[in-house]
């Protein structure tokens, strides 16, 4: 009864907080592109090279077509109305529905981000726990962890491009597959796709490891000095048993850290995709920003906001299950 009641209160509060965060983030997402200097229709007309009265007529036509001739408050209401109907608008740059463009880019983000985040978290925590227990390994490993944790994603991506891609020529460093390949479920395409996938994945995975390893190393050292570990040691508990209990408590802050770091990881993925010209959301955001494509920009950022909030919400739910103190705090209150 206590578990159900505490978890229900926890879930309701988290749902409310994330709903408010979603409304605020999406509103800011809609507003920021419109605060940029310039006009997307003017840019489109300049590229088309239309002049004189034809230019003015086309300007008025496209502004009316995209609803940019209306006051900002009405554009805002139209945005929310369209969003609730599943309409993200029509891209000025690509001349296609925004959702059709985004749904082709999302799989590329998933195949890079998901394994990079999960594997870096697992490997980083394992390496950090090892460093926390072994002083000799800690002496050599920690400088490398600090170096990786302080390295910008785009900088390490450029190092990989120059060394592995350009200088050594071991792996391709542009796009998701070769221009001569046709996307299909064939062995040739899968092998070619994986070759293009390795460098962007390594760019994210390697940098992410550092911060997880540092966090876990510090937590393991703290937990191994805790009173309950010393008590177990006095009772004759084995080193394996002591480490097991220390690791279980040390991993909890790392779960919280995963939720806190997700936004930075997604930002790092966007920068990495731009460096490798990998056809995910990052490249769409760059192209939309350069062309002032309001609708594509707000649609791409909307996907980022939704993905980060959903991932954080799931982590919060998992945390409530693995740490009974969270549920207890709501039951007592």
C-alpha cells in the first residue's frame, strides 16, 4: 500500500513538472527563430533571383502561404493548433512537410545516440569503479579520464576526421553511406553503413566515457570509506561483498547524472553530426538555421525537446524503483 501510494504521488508530481517544462520549452522553441534578424522569405527570393514587382508579389504570396503575414500572437495560436493536430508545418528550405523530413533523419540519430549513451555509461562506470578500487590503475587512468571529460565533442570529432579519415584513410568520414549505395537490406549496404557509423559513434562514445568514469571513481572511494562498509569489513566480509554493496550505492547518483547529462549529450551529438555531415537532426538544424527556415528549425528542436524530456522522465521512473528512499519520501509526506 505504501509503495503504490508513494509511487503514485511521485508519478503525478513528475508528470506535472515535465508538462510545464514541455510547454515552456516548446514556446521558447517557437519564439527564438522569430527573434533572428532577417526574413526567411526574403532569403528564399534572393536565392531564386526574382526581381521587381514579381519579387514583391511572390513575397506576399509566400508570406500568406506560410502564415507569416499574420501577427505574432496569431502565429503562436496557429502553431499550437497545428501541433495538436500533428502538423509541424512545411519546410521553406526543402519544400516538403517538416515531419516527412524529420522522420527520415530520426533513425540516424537513434543508431548513434542510443548505443553511445548506454555503452559509455556502462563502460565508464565499470572503468571508474576499477579506478576507485585499484590505486595503481587510478594513477594512470585518471589523467586520461579528465582529458576526455574536458574535450569538446566537435573537437574530438575533427581529430577523428583528420587522423583516421583523412591521414590514414581507414574509414569514411562523410555521410551515412556511400553515394553509390542504395539504402536496402543487403549485406553490401549494411557493411558500408557500419563503416560510416563507426567514427561518429566513437566521437560520442569516447568523450562520454570520461565524465562517467570520474563520477563513479569518486563515488566508489566515498562508499568504500562509509561506516556500513567498515562494519561489513569488521564482520569479515569478503572484498567482493564490500565492493558489491559499495557499487550498488555508488550507481544511484550515476543514474541521476545520466538524466542531467542527456541535454549535453544531445547537443554533443548535434555538433558531431555536423562535423561528419551525418544526416541526422543536427544537420537539419544547421541547414534550417542558415536558411532561417522557421518551421524546420522549430520542428527539429521540438524532437530534441521531446526526446530529452521523455528520456529524463523514464530515468526518473526507473530511479523511483531502484531507490526506495524516493518513494518513502512521498509516502511520509
